[in-house]
């Protein structure tokens, strides 16, 4: 790689990358991760039995891991006194003589474990009432699930609901949107600011416009990747917090399709490069960011993501097939199609090659538009002029 491109990319990246703030934010995330880890580890060594007093007019036979039930004949006032003295964690007053069964749940405060107990109580009495009505397990299952719909497709390439990995594709599309928004903000500020301050024209004496824009695109792509990585870390920590601390389960990342992930990341990287190059070309043509009508055109790279979301319900349609190869949309649509449909290996390879060719072409277009746009002051180029610069060979 050209040394000047590397220098520009480094400058562009470090211009917006503040290592102290990043270090502090990552340390905070690390602390959260440590808390999650030790919470999960400590739960294996500490007793989690909650003491529940039961006052019922019939024997209480339910058992539940982590809960110790004690049936008693004491009246309500005495049980409340025991609850206030912390002899119990909760009191259940159960009246099975009425229909539906009436259960009064008394506790000192509202805690997450109480919802688990209430759900278990509901399931217990569903089974108890079904036995009372002489309903078999099969009859009860039929009442709860009266129909079972099985979708059969003649197209054998359609993945089943159990095997498709749309969550991975959707996740990467969301991350790609984060990266594009990051590039939009930083490219807009960087290029329009430099143009107003007439910084770029001073650098043309030391390097070409193509070198300068190559470095800026690469630096902004690195910034976008950094933002995407930070988002991934935050999401994974959130998932860990929800599964381990809130739900009390082991960490489960099975929703990630690890086989599909390399393909999706390759498309995301090319899509990010194309989007950044496109936005750099448009930003160079903007003279006054507060009054320019071209600012909205920088959001065009988000259109492929919108189309991919809209077409997810029709993965076999000709529109998705076409857009999965069309270079302007392939980086977003092909990963979604791969998540929902089994495709031959040549299809994503062809789509990647076409997208790579578009990126190479867009690099040249960005260089030409950047060169002409950055030296124009006082009047923005028309779209006809921009089109002429884009297709020219100089």
C-alpha cells in the first residue's frame, strides 16, 4: 500500500479516535464482564433456597428446585409476623374451594424469583385441574396447542425454521447500519470542514487527490469497524447479563451461525468500503453543509439494508435473487438470502466478485469527484457535472 495512503488513513483514524475515552469505556465493559462471570460462578456455591410458607385447605404437593415449601395451619396474621421476622421469604394463602383457585401471594418486596414461583404455580395447578377433570396429558396438550402447521416447500433449498440463521444476518445488517451511520457523520464533518477551511488544496502539492481520498476512506472504514466492534461487545455483554444474572442460566451463544459469519463479514466489509467511498464523493461536492440539497444523498447506502429487511419474507422471489447479485445491493441482500436459503458456493463468490469490482470502480469515481469537488468554492457542482466527472477517465 502507498505509504502516503497509510499516513492519511492513520491521521484520519486518530483524528476521531480518542484512546483515553476508548480505554475507559472498554474498562467499564470489562468490569461488567467480570461481574457477570463472578455472579455466574458464585451462584454455584451459594444456597438459593427461598423459604415459602403455605397455608392451604388441602395438601400442597408441589416441589421446585431452589424453593423450600413449609405447609402450616397458622393464621394469616401469624404468618405475616413470621414474614416480617424474616422466618420466611414469602407466604402463600391458597383457597382451592373456589374456581379458579385463589392464591394470595404475600412478600416484603418485589423480587425476580417471585415470577418464577408464580409461573411454576400456574403450571402445577393446570396439571392438577386436568387430573381432576380426567384429562390425559395428550388432551391437555391438544387444548394448549390445537393445531400444528408444517410448511413444506418444493424448493428443497429453503431452510427450516430450526436451521435458518436469520438472526446472524439481521445482526450484521444492524451492525453495518451502525458503521454506515458512523461513516456518514465522520465523513461529512471531515470533508466538508476541510473544504471550508481550504485545507485539502494545500495538500495537493504533496500528494494526489486519489491518495488523499484513499487514506480518508480507509481511515473512516477503520473507525466504522471500531464502532461495530464496540457495539458487538456491548450486545454480548447485554446478552450475558440477561441470561446469567436476570434469567439465571448459562451463557448461550447458539443463536450465532458461526459457519455463515465469515461470509456475512466479508460482504459487510465490502459494503462498508463502498458506502464510505460513495459518501466521500458526495461530501466533496457540498459547499455549505447547512444549505446543501446533496446531504440527503449520502443516506442512499442505507437503501440496500432496507430492501434486505423488506424482502426477508420472500427469499425465493426473483427480486431477492436479482438484488443478491446486483452490485449496489448484493452486500446486504446476499447474506440474508444465505441465512434463509441454501445456496451453491459459486453464488456468494460471484456476488462478492461483483461487489469487489464495484468497490474498485467506486474508488476511482470517489477520487475524481473528490479532486474536482474540493477545489470548487462558492458554487456546488450540478448532478450533470458530477456524472461527467464520475465517468471521465481523468
